[in-house]
C-alpha cells in the first residue's frame, strides 16, 4: 500500500476507471452476444437491430478509451460482414 498522499489518490482513481471499463466491456459483450445469437437464429430483422446497437456500444467504448478506435472499427467491420453474409444467404 502506498504511503504518499498522491499515490493513494492515484490508486482510488485507477479503481474507478477500472470499474467503469469493466461495466463498458460488459455492455459491449452483451450487445455482441445478442447480435451473434440473432445471426445464428437466422433472423435478419433482429440481426440488423442488434447490429446497430452493438455498433453504437463499440463506438462509445472507443470514444471513452476502453477500446482503441481501430479495435472497435475492426470488430464492427467483422460483425457487418456477418450481417451481410446473412442477408445474402436469405
């Protein structure tokens, strides 16, 4: 445990940021799982709806610094590819 006042404050700040990042990652993960479930079920309308939600969550996470913007963009691109493949197969 730190003895210096500023170090103690940094520890508290890091704990808050860590908690926020965990919350954001959970929201992103839930949105991604919902999209993948819709794709697996073959429901195009539900997949489109959940894709928009997942894309929004990824971009919000990137804006807050939880994910790097390129990581978020790459993941959204892969999800969009799955959505397009689902549309073509129907």
